[in-house]
C-alpha cells in the first residue's frame, strides 16, 4: 500500500506541489490528471526519488526516504515521460540485463536475469526488439522498452509518466491492458499520468486531479470524472455516457469561453 501524507515540493522559492495526501491500495491503479503545469510530473518524480520533498511517503510500511538507493530502485519502477534510450549504446536485451543490477551499473548474465528479460519481452510483445540497438528505435518502441525496464525488477510501486504519448491507438490499448493486468495479478500499486480521460475511465480504479499544484478532486474514477468536475478542472463542456455493461465514455462538446 502506498501512503502519501503532506508531500510538497519547492523549487527555488516556488512551491510547485502543495501538501498532497492520498492512499493507494495494492492491486489498484490511480490516474493522475490535470492540465499542463498542474504538478503531475513533479509528484511522480518526487515519489520516484528524483526530487527533494517534504512530507511522508510509505510503501508497504517502509518509509521511502529512509531506505537505501538500491532498495528504493527495487521497490519502485519509473517510466519517464522522455525516456532517452540513446544515452548508452546497448541492445534492448542488454539494457534489460543491466537494469536488473543497475545499482552498480553492470549487467548480470545469470540464468535468472536472462529468463526474466525474456519473460518481459514476451509479456510486452516486443521480442522483435531484443537485438535492436537502443538508439535505433522509434518513439513508440522506446516507450514499450521503457515500460519493460520499469517492470524488470518486480517493483511494488509502478510510476508511469504519460506512458502512451508516442503510441498509436492499438498499442495504447495493449500497453495499458498489460499494465492493468500486471497491477492486479502482482498486487502492486500503479500511478500513471494520463491526458486521455477515457483511458482513465477504462484503466484506473482511482483518479486524482491536480490544479496548480493542489488536489482538486480524488476518489473512485467514475465518481470523479463527472461532467461537472471536467468542466471545473478542464474548462470543457462534455457528456458522460454509460454503456449497458457499466463502462463510461466522455464526449467533449465545447470549450468554456474565458475559462
């Protein structure tokens, strides 16, 4: 279980993220939504240990700022918004091996690590990228590999910052389906920054909306993403349709003038 209490981030003299508190149960996913500049990536980077913060973050009872770098890297899988695979010239398979021993920056060729890398390639349907050099991939391919790297150490917390931004529609759905299945099957906590509200409806148990660094709304996704809340948070009039199977879809109508 992820427990965040009064987490805030200040850069220079500006408080980018105001005190934020929420709880995410194991086996559940949370969509982090909000307009550009709302503080979504800042929150994710703070949870990943990339930004200094005030407040308390606990994962399954462990206080994250008290654990070692090695333990934190095993507990948390982070998929950045701008994953740079060309920072090193290795094959995708070598990257997956190295990531399993990233605390000392060398890759292990143990039988267990090889099997784990092969399983991850298969699970994400990217076996064809195994021998591809890291600087020879498209944006969408890099995002799939970034997810594999985030999952390779079997994290308890998965942080995804706009994980589908470079993918076509079919690959967006496939990637998020695999993330949802993995979250539930492995009983981990998954937090993902999304811009597509319909993806949040489909793949997130909980939703939290940020506005100017503060929480505007949080709770069960179908309770948060109402037409009224979307108008308030995004400045867009919309209709929310409920299908016969209970699924929901959002249809934008028009932008609110002078929002």
